[in-house]
């Protein structure tokens, strides 16, 4: 079987012959993206197509409906599940849709799905503005990440990515175009809210809609004021960073006697509304950071020595202070931080005034240096839930096949956002490349056990389940069915 | 060429994060020039990227894929610039470029490649020891009466095909600079093509022959240092020769220097001064073969410890190439106003010529060069300086409509010390 010839010819007429291909090598290269589950069978697409405009996307989707051909959408290809599960699907790659306009005065940007964060951030920084590069990296798509959760450590003060979503242009699974927010009234992306119910909630969430609700072709995204000084990059490719203006930024590494004091301090930081980044630092993160440029061997050399000296009770916190608006603000925040540290028996150490992984790079992928592959359990809820869930996951992990890395303090990463209103718990497990399949099998065991115990869990295909989620999965399926009557938008 | 087991391991280690498509993210200065990989930037399909090629390499190895027309396009239009390779090594231990090179070799072994233009080069090298098919007797035609190579000297000037046959003025400039620097040099009595294009296009048998010939000739000359001003020859003698002989650069019977390394050393030691002003606003284009590909080669027999520790391996991560000497030279010349482009050093955008692309895909090569010219134009310079005759030719052609001049650094140096 393959894409019907007539349909393929129509696709060629939509985008031009250069931008659609059923060449087996092109399709093979689109078989799976990063973070896709190796235990899930991934099919080679029937063809790959690269539209340049919303009209072309709409025509492709209408054709897919006419012929009932499944389609899957991707853009920067660093994705969490956008790969073909059905034979002879159309893989719609949106890289050519890289429109980028910045409205400096009104502090928002209009972006197409082919724009990566690093490109947007580079243009913003020149204008004294900034956005938050997500943890997965600056090479990821602004649109894809923003309509998903939009997870980034910089979300402590300004909120997660989905909070920044403004007007949306959306090609529904049947090919109709839905314009939301100010787009519904005029060609304007400034407002997220518009007449009628706000449907952005259908897109957003922990795992997003995984391209099962059609294709977002353009969004407005809120951006924020930043220092006017240019951030100076330094270093060679294996270890680069951006120097921050020292009169406006300060990094602190803080050690607390236990997780309890660290969490209490996080709550207090939130109450005082200070800092730009607040995150706990599992010891393994330090190991990864120190193995820059020395690879897997260097990591293990460090780790073998460091892990023996770990105090398993202690918890580390990393805080970036930012003098928003003035140097005085930085002085104030520093005083408040140090008071809080003292109150909760922590010890603070100022770290170099530079950033490696928040403003541009944010390359979570570096965790692969440990063994080649990692799997992670993730939840987003309150700080207290993150702590509880971490405990549950750790206990379950102990009862199941062990991961390769056992000998370190806490395996879980608690990253609070929105001044402590929401928090992520991410439990990382590492494995060698050849053990990847086993690692994912293990992950599924853990997920199933979590669900049984009523903890948050994501099953393959990124569906949430478990008693705490009530009938959400059924309702989600019903919504999808209503939007996608032919069941062709990234079907399971 | 990687052995099968190692080839598979390296390709499998790719996690498809797409980092290979970008300059180092911390160094990106604008959305316009935020890409690193020419084939990815032009063609967009994931096959046209390092991670796409690594994945298809696995599929080809497993017999699930043949060398389809588009795989041939992607594989042979890759300029082997190495940007993907060092970018990936920020986060992972993967020899990205070696996998792509090995895929090329497999393509050649199976009789599917290389491109006809590359085969013609190999035939020319076999017949006349240069890639152009020119008469080998003409190799020294560039020598003018005022240039007097020594019969015996510590320094051997390896000229290379482009300067011997196509750009004699650059060979002359190099020789005159050496003379003015008080560095007597000799030439090989029978220099063959460096074989750069043969290595790049996976034609390893003829590549080995030229390597063996040139290494033996250099050894026989008794030279202590080999100097070249051809970036491709530099990389080939420094990296490809030891690699095919399963040695490290330091184990070769010669040390190789690019002319800029040598001259920058003299400047630093106060043994040379540029005594003439060269009033010009310039930027510098890093040739891939001098920069990120110009790092020393370290031979390594694959040996791993769990989970993925490459025992005893020295990684080439892009920082040990020749980046500063050309810049030091330009800064030392009075009158030169030197302005950097956005993508420089290990983040430099390829001119488009490398990997055999200039010969086989001239339109794509020209498009790639045009992107570099567009970047140079944003600096407001009147000239681009580089250190590679092929960079000069291709960038020069692409720059014609803009009015920007393109010079080899030897031309600028010669003007500064006349």
C-alpha cells in the first residue's frame, strides 16, 4: 500500500513537487523523532510534505480527509510523540512556516511553527526583550512548546509557556480554520481572549494534544522586558555560556539540611515574590554539568568520586536573582534570599554570573551523556504533590528493575514555577543505548504501578490516567472524536 | 571509515534532538543566521540533516533501505563541514561526521557513488596526479623567476592542486611571504594531489595511494616542517593521512602548519612586522578544513566500558582548530578594520564548496556561498578574507553582485609586508 497516486499528485500541486516526497529515504528519516518511545512501533510515513502557508496546510488536511489518510504533524522534529503509528500516513513538516514578527512596543511576537526558540530569543534580546527557552532546548519549536505545557526553569517568575499563548490560528482536523482571540475579529494576534469560550484549554496541558487536534499554524506569544545590555557568549561548542550583567543578575547555589527545609524555603521565596529561577538540583545534574567537554567517561570519573561523598539527606537549590528594572531591586532580592536561607538553615554560595542552559541553550538532552539514553517520569501539579509523587515514584522504582544509576541522593527533580503555584516533578533514569528498550519497559511498569496507587501517570501516547484523573481520558477522547470525525489526526 | 560495529554504535547513539542543525545556541545572534547545516537550511526535509543521515545509515545497514535518489542527494550534497559533529558533541559522545563519511564509503563500495564529477577527479589523479587532469609537468608553472626555493631546507611548502594549477598568484604570494619572513623553503620534487577530494568522496583506494606517495616524499625530503596555505591540503595532511594509516597526527613523520600559524608565530616572537598599511574594512571567513576540521587526529581502537565509556579516546570537539592565527594577522596589519560576522570560528557557516559539493552540485554550492555573502553584507565590510583557495573562488563568485571583494589571506599579508 502507499499514498494513492491521485492524492499524491494533488499534494504536489498544493506545495510544489520539490516540497513533497515519497522517496523511501526521506520517509525513513521521518520515521521517528526524539523522545519517541522505542517500544512503540513506528511506521515509515507514506510521504513527507513541507507546506509554506496556512492555505497549503488546510488543503493538505482537506485532502487527507477526502482520502481518509492519517496525518501527523511535526516541525523542528524534537518532539514528544509526533510520529506515525499508522501505515501510509502523511507526515506534515512545518519547518518552512517560519514567519516571525516581533511587536516591540506591545511586547508580543507572531510566530509560525517552524521558528525555534533560539531564533526568537536572539531577535528579542537585541530589542531588550526576552522569552523562556524550554528545558528541552532552543532548537525546539515555539509554537509546539507553547501550545503544550511550555516547561522552562525561567517559568518561576513569569509563568509556564502556555500562559504566554495569545491569539491562535488553528487548522482543525477536518480542514476548517479556527481563529481564536483577537484573530477572530481582525488580523491581530495581541489578545488571547476573544468572543465566546476560550478554546486554548483544548490545546494546552502537560502533554498537549500531540497533533491529534489538527495543526496550529500561527500563534501570538507574549514576551517580556529584559536588560538592554547584550548577553556576551563565551566558550567553545562543548561548553558555552552567556555572561550576565553582574549589576542585574546573581546566581546562588544553596544547600539545605534536607528536602523539607528546601521546600519550605521555596514557599517563602514565592511568598516574597523574588528570583527569576528557582529549582532543586539533583546531584546528577552537577555531574552532567561538570562533564562538559569530557563526555561519558568524564562524567563517570567525576561521579565515582562524588557519589561516595554525597550526603543523601541534603537538598540543593539553585536560584537566579534578577534586578528587574534596577540594580536596587537586585540588592533587595539578595537580602531577602539570604534571610530566607538563614531562616531555613541553608548555606548559600554565589556562583559565576553566567548562564549555560536557560536563556538560549537549555539543552536537557545533555543528560544523555550519562549513558546514552534517559527516561523520565513527569508530573505537573503543586509543590506538595511533586514531593509526594517523588516519594511514590522512588518507592515504586525500588520495587522494580533498577536503573543503571542508583547511587545518588534523590533521583527526582522538583522544579517550581509561577512563584510556587505549580511544580514539576521529573524523575530521571539513565541507561546505555543498548538498554533503551529495557529502560522504556521499566518506565511502563513504573507508570502502571503509579496509576494503581492513584498517583499521576502518563501512559504511552501521553494520555493521563489513574484514579486521581477521574474520567478525563474518556472526555478527552470524546472531544477529539468531535473534532476529528474521520479519526485521521495522529490516530493511535 | 568506521568498522561496522562502531558505525552502528555511533549512529544508534543519536537521539535526534536536532541540535546538529544549529550553531551553538548561545552564540546565535539573529533568526536570519540561526542555522548551521547548509543542506538542512536549503532542503528542510529531515533526511537532509545529520540526524536524518544517521538514521538512514542504520536503515541502510539493516537492509531496510537502499541508496535512493534522495538519499544520494542528501549524502552527496552534504559539504562535510563538520558543524553537526561538534554541535552534537556538546551533549553526546557521537562521531556524527565519521558516520556520514562511512555512509559515503559504503555507497562507493556498493557502486552507487560517488558522483560522476568525483570519479573524474579520481581518474585524473590516477593519470596525472592532480584533480584537474592537467599536465603534471605544469605543476611548478606558478614559480616565477623571482621566487627561489631552496634545494634543501627545514621547511617544505606543500602547494596543493588549486594553487599549483588554478590560483598561481596565491602560491606566489605564499612563497614571497616565506622569503620575506626569512624562511627558506623547499618544494617536493614530485608533489601529488593531496587527495582531499578523494578522501571526502569515499574513494579510499586512490586516496591511500596519494597519501602514501606524499608521506614518503615528505619523509625523503628531510623537512622538519610542512607549511601550506591550502586549507584542504592542511586538513588532509594533518587528519586524513594519519587516519587512513591508522596513526595519530603526532605520529606522522612531519609536522604540518598552515601559513597563518607560522606567520602568527613570527609576529608573536617579534621576528616579523607588517610594515605597510592596508586600508580596508574586512571580515574573516573560517574555512571548515582549517577550523573545526583542522584539529589533530587521534587514532583510537574502539573499546568501551559500560554504559558508554570510550576507553582512552581523545575526542575532537572543535576547539583545537586554527581560529586565532588568521585573526591575529588581520589585527596586526595597520589600516585593517576587522569586523566579525555572526557565525564564526567553530560556528562558522560553510562556504559550500567542501565535501565534493563544489564540483558535483555547483548550484547548491553557490546558494550556500550566497548565504555567507548575505551574512558578510550585514557587517558593512568591503572585503571577505579567507584561507582557502576554494573558499575564495566560490565566495568570490557569489559576491560579485554585492561588490564585496574576496581575498585569500596570503594576498593581504603580501600587501602588508612589501
